[in-house]
C-alpha cells in the first residue's frame, strides 16, 4: 500500500475560503515536507515540518508524529494558491517518499 | 538568479539512444538527489549523494547512472532509452547530509522518448 496518503485528492474553493489538506503516513515519521507545484512546474518547498506547528503568512502546517499525520491549512485562499500540494516523508538516506498530492483550484 | 540549474529544460530522444541530464546547484549544499515524475504516479526517488558519495540508489535499472564531477554537480546519464523513461526529472539538494534533510528542487528536465 501507499506509504503516504493525501486527502482530499482535489478541492475547489471560492476565493477567501479556507482549506485543510491532510497527509497520513503508514510508517513512523522522522521528518516531513510540504511542497507546492504548478502544472508543468517545479516543486517549491512550503514547509519543512518534522513536528509541531509552523506558520508562514496564510499557511500553517501541523505535524503530529505520534499520530503519523500532518496537515496544511490555507486561510483566506487566493486564486494564486491554485496548484498541487504534495507532502513527503523523509528518510535517513535522503529519500523523500511522496503522496499523490491534493489539487487545489481557487475560483473567483 | 536560479540556485539550482537543470539543463536542458526539454529533451526529446529516440529509443535506444543515450542522454545526459545536467544539474548544478549554487546553494553551497553538500547533498544532491535525483527524482522522477511520471504521469499518474507519485514523485519517485532515484538517487542520493552526500559529499559526492552515493548514499542510496532506488533505481532498478543500471541504465541510470549518476555522475558527480564536483560537489555541486550531479548529472544523470541514461542509456538505452525507452519510451517508459519519458518523465520529468528533478534534481534536488540539501544543505547538510542526507539524513532527514530539507530538500530544494530544481526546475526539472522534461524528457520525451519516441
């Protein structure tokens, strides 16, 4: 089975609404990272968040190691937030294991 | 200025040929990686290097060979190309070693094998 499961698969919001993206891990967690990707684009690191809560502007990430999960909260969504959000679990050889992503579409 | 450079941005190759994908990072990082992204599949780890030493290889095929001529270079040579090799290949780097490190990605090389 997939080691990193993301939900929802896709999400459509009206501009100004909030979004909650989830990432669940099937094995123990030592580090994780959230990325943002536009269609045809590269991956931009949003958060490196091994544990706890981190905030950057309208984005907040919370990782709970014991529960093997992480969430990404986007408040007051904007059209420019549209894209795919990927989470990945880190490993001791540098191997990141990715989920399939959540595709977010923010409409005006 | 881009900190991780990948060349070329697009690459078209014929089946059976050989290509080299270039990656250079100017972040002063000590570890570098290659990943592959194909349609409908999760991003897939291929290799990790730390201080120019191979740390992990998750590719099943020896047709994929990383080459590290300098600490900030990690090229990827692909031989006997197949249509299934068509994908976007991303290079990444991290500041310290590979151990649970935060990684930063380059813009990618989109490879199409005909």
